[in-house]
C-alpha cells in the first residue's frame, strides 16, 4: 500500500475531518446526557460521509488505476521479492 496514495485526497481528508467533528460533538453530548445534541452529532457523522462521496464524484478523490498500471505494480512487487 505504500506505493499508492490511498486516502491522500481532498475528498478523503474533508470527509474524515467532518466525521471526526461529528464524533466529538456526539461524544460531548452523550456525556452531557443531551439526546438532541447526540443525534445532531450523528447527523454530522453521516454528513461527513456524504460530503466525501460528493467530492469524490466531483473528481477530488483518487483516480482509478488502469489495468496496465496495476499489472506494472504487480510485476515490480514480484521483482522485489525475487531479489
């Protein structure tokens, strides 16, 4: 996985940050025994996922690898193992 840029995109970072904020909000309100605030945090968690998906659909996510690139990566991996 070190050769890929898995997760290093604006869509991934934005979705993860919004989801993290939602977890923090939900956690604070859960400790404060405030159900409305907790559910608001859960809504923010799901919004983070939707924002990440929307940004990926808009072209800000990782591009799919071509079949040639996948095969070249596999050949390179096998070459490293055989040495």
